[in-house]
C-alpha cells in the first residue's frame, strides 16, 4: 500500500467523493506533488483503513474515491496513560510515542507538583486540540489506524471524581511499597484467571505524586508499581510503562 497516509474523519466516509482537509490537501498537492489518479491511504482513527484514488488535486481541496476498506483488529488490552503534564514540549513527545506504543487514550493530568498551569477552559481546549493533532500526525507516520483519544487536562481530584472504568489501575511510584509491573500483572491474572483487558497507568511529575495524591490513588484501588532502581524523568517513565505493559499484554 502507498506510504502516503491521511486521516479522514469517520463521518466523511459515507460521502461519495470526500475531501481531505485543507492542511492535508496542501501537503498532498504541494509537498508530495500528487496527481489526479494517484492512490493514497486513508484511515478513520477507529481502525478502518482503505486505499483511495485522487479524483482532483488542488492545494486547498483534494477529493477522493474510497476503495474497499478493512478494519485493523484492536489490541488485546486497552491501555490508558494518565500523564502529569511535563514542562516545555515534552508532552508533545509523550503523545507521539504513546501513539507508536499503542495507547488507546491519554489523559493529561495537572497534579499538585505539575509546573504547567492553565489560564482558563479555553487554554485547556487549545492544548487538547494541539495534542490531538499531534496524535493524528503520529498515526499517519507509524501506520496506527486506531487513534488515541486525548482528554482535556484535569486535576488529580477531578480525575478520581470521574475515574474511567478499567480492570486494573496502576500508579508509578517511588515509594517502598511499589512492586514490579510483572509481579502486579501476575497477581491479577492469578486472582482473575486471565490478564486484564483494560489498564489505566498513572505517571506523576518530576518529584512524584504528593502523599495526598498517592493516598487518593490507593483509596481508588491503584496498585503502586516501581520502574526500577533508576529514577526516570516523567516522559521516560511514561514510555517505560507503555513499553512494558505492551510487551506483557498485547
């Protein structure tokens, strides 16, 4: 299949000749120098993917005829990363790599020790939109057809007040009661008779979660996990957790 991939929202697939959005049309026409009759790949972010013929190529408007589609199977476990927002552009990196590592969703967290602060609800929405667009671009590049949902930033208290359902809740921890990931997963499988099909994993900021936040997590049933003897930066910890969980559960 062609390596040129474009995101086409699910609602557009019912149209007879759907169009790429303006940014993708510009990329297709002016950067890739595509021509009428060329074939590209489109995906809907929910697993559906197809080859499509370019019917018209213009830097503001590229129309398509979608061919036979198929659906990529979901991964065996749904993993949600609950990530304390790091400084600078490191959250961009976390989002990009979360896509590549198969995360189903990312919930940005404003923990008590998070340096990043939001001005208002509009600022939160802008950041969510930016991070979702990064997820789209990462899906295009790595061949992921199931796009992670990037949530609005929430405080730790807000997160636990609306805790999404999951089979297993984990929290990366520097505390002495934290156990290795494999040990926690083995204990779950032994108790339930099968591995978890959905996992939420929380990764804190530099300096870890506060004792109050850790207590909230434990009260919600979170199992503290250790990431080894070396203290990791928060973005590294996120990639470590997703990599290990993916290796064990996908």
